[in-house]
C-alpha cells in the first residue's frame, strides 16, 4: 500500500513564487500542494479547512510578523511542521522563527534539490537549516550574549524606532499599533535590558548597531 503524500500549504505574498514552488513540489511523487495563502490570516483560514503536514512560510508577508504567524499556526495545528522559506537569514530572525515553532529555515537562493529535501525532512519532524542560517546561529552562539538577545522580534522593532528618537505615538503609527500597546512594549524592553529609561535603551541599541 502506498504511503500518503506530504500535504503542503504554500504561504507567500508573491503569486509567481507560489506558482514556482507548486510546479516544483508537485513534480515529486510523494508531495501534494493542497493550498496557497498570500498572508498570515489566509494561512490560518486554510488550516481550518485543510490538514497540511507542512506549511512553507515566507517571513515577509503583509499582516502580523512572521514569528506571530508561526506561533499562531502551531497553536491552531500543533502537528503541522513549518518550513520558513525566505530571503533573510539574520541570526535574530532564525532564532525567533525556531523558538516560535518552525522546524526548518531555508533561503530562497537554495538549490531545487535542497528545497525538496528540506520539505521531506521537515515533514518528518527533523530540523533543517540553510547553511547560511547555520552559520548565523553558530556565530550567535560563539559571541558574548547581549541583553538585546532577550528581546522578541517586535520588541526589537520598538527599540530600533525608540533609538531613532521616535515617541510612543510615532512608533505606534510606524508599527500600526495602539499607543498603549507601544507603551507596554517599551516597559518590557526597559525591563529586559535592565536599563532605567529610554535614553539608556537608545544608547545600548546604538552600541549594538541597531540604529544609525
């Protein structure tokens, strides 16, 4: 009796990327693309209608940050494995994606065979990291820890804007949040960094190269 194919949901805001991925993956006898989504909200809607084994997820889509999308997917379907497929491999993004529940992290410059293999490995629940992402993680593990490493992706975004001299109101407008939400994030950032005020937080951000 033949094994069931790996059921795949493609999540990317570029239709041409989804079309290319579908064409490649559906050439594999053991894979079936069951749906597509152009943003994080659409991913969750498809999850409620389908039962994919793997979500191939772009990190840069409209809507909530990718880390929040990953966490939401895992809450909705804990058994689903997520392969991040993106153009970015900053160590913070790799860390946040894996911490949120992603099983694999692959860059879009990967070879076709690497993508196919990554989907198979992730479908089996085995971790898969693009070589550049592996190097980023190793570099991060080797260097001295920074208090900024304790921040989530959203908290780092708030800190970066704070370091540019923005007020809570300006940050809220930039990130499409309420001013009260930003105030809460700022308090969390100060607490995690162990600093007393916004000025000290900004100085630390500049020291870490987060602002110009």
